[in-house]
C-alpha cells in the first residue's frame, strides 16, 4: 500500500512538471508571437509616419507664404514671442535672464520636416539682437539609422557678448576656487548645482549628445503640431486672459464682506 502511494505521488509530480513545462512553452511561444506581431505593427507605424511627413512637407510649402505674412504682423507686437513661449512647452527656453533677453529679439519660430526620413529642423528668426549678428539660427536634426546628428548655424557673437564662453569661464573659475579652498568633490558638486545658471535655450541649441538629439527630434515633431507653431496668437491672448482673470479675482476679494468675530 505504501509503495502504491509513493508511486502515485511520483506520478503526480511528474505530471505536474510536464504540465508546467507545457505551460512555460506555451507562454514563451505567445511571447515570441507577440514580439513578431509588434515588429510588424512598428513597421507599419514607421511607414505611416514617413508618408505623413511627405504630406506635411507639401502642406508646409502651401503655408509658407502665410507664415511670412504673419511674421510681419507679429513683429509689430512688442514681446510677442516671449509671451507665446512662456505659455508653451518650450517655456524652459527662457529660464534665465540672458536667454530671455536674446529671445526677446525673436521675430519668428518655425519647425519643418526635412527631406531626410524622420529628420526635422527648428528655425529662429531674429532682428537687432545685441548678442549676435545672425538673423537666423537653425538646428537640423538628421536621422542616420537609429541615431541623429545635428547641424547648427554657428552663432556669430558680437564683441564681448559670447554668453556661452562667459558661462564656461565662470564655471571653471568657480571649480578652481572651490578646489583651492579645500572642498570635497561632493561639496563642490552640490554648490555648483545650486549656483550654476540653467542654460535654457542656448544649452538646448548647442546640445549634441546622441541620446539628447534623439529626444529633441521627437520633441520638435510633437511641438510642430501645437499652437506655438499653428496658432501662436492664441497663446499670446492667454496672457491677456490671465490678466483679466487676476483682475476679476481681486475685484471678487474686494467685494467680499468683512468677517465678524
């Protein structure tokens, strides 16, 4: 009787192991199938995106003359693009005083898809900028296989106005000073983190690391579909609407009866 029970238990364990192996095989087969299906889906999505960019470039050509016309009108409105940027996904462009002053001379901002597959460019038009003589700064993000390279217009700095050079020298001087005073590496990093200027637009424009360029390309493609490009005047109006709302809130507070003890 004991022998029969032992054999029964062994048989049960063997069957459980066989079922477990079968379940594992089925799960693995399902995972492999899902990966193959997903690859096919991604191929279709990429083909769709490529075709959409071809269509988008064609409509860019149709919109271009209108963009030129509206640029002339935007130039009449003081601080137009600064206000628009402050209400947009690129508000980090004006995260410090120098970048804000530079972009206060912006007269237009464009994003266009390039002929190269999944490549994009941002174009910034300037007028009478006291920092550099360029009237156009362009950053192209060109895809090569799975990676991106950047082609940027070289900034023609005016004498004594090279902001990037000044920042680099200030950071280096601060590091030397901290080292001379005998601070530990961790203390220096903490202090630098607190005192270094957030580089904002200029840092973004000159960034060239492959991982960042890939994210920038996706970011610009998404930004092209937003109001900042399609209808920046609506973003400019948000500033007036916010002021009106603040005024109404203040009036409401004035109208509230005083509390009683």
